[in-house]
C-alpha cells in the first residue's frame, strides 16, 4: 500500500471511531443538560415577576400601631377575665399548707 492510501485508511478509521462528529451542537444530549438548568431558572424568574406584578401585596393600614394596641388591650382583658378560673384550677392540687394566705 502506498503512503496516501494508508493515511486515507487512517482517516476513515478515525471517522468511524467518532460517528457523532459533524452533528450539530443541539443534537448532543449533554449540551441540553448544561443549557437546560439556566434556561429553567430564567423561565421561573419571568413567571415569578409576572405573579409579583399581577397580584401585589395589600397596603398596610396607615394606623396599624393604634389597631395593634387595641388588640393587645382586648387580649389582656380576656386573660384578666379568666384569672379566677386559672387560679382555682392551678391550686386544686396544691396541698393545703401551700395555699396562699391572702384568701
């Protein structure tokens, strides 16, 4: 065999060893693993932005502090109204010598 026929045979052997040579980049599955992750994140970002702009959070009541104080007063009044029941329940199992003397 001549030198050119040997090199042509080597080139053919090299080409047959890599049948995917010459395929476009989008036909390789590993490319989609690399490109797919960031693409999904970009799409999720657009979806999140759409949700944020289409349904904004409600505005806080301008007098929120006064309303909070009123709620706290109502809660403390409810606790004061239950004080006799809680005291009786807590002392039901207390031995007689440990009862408070102010009653």
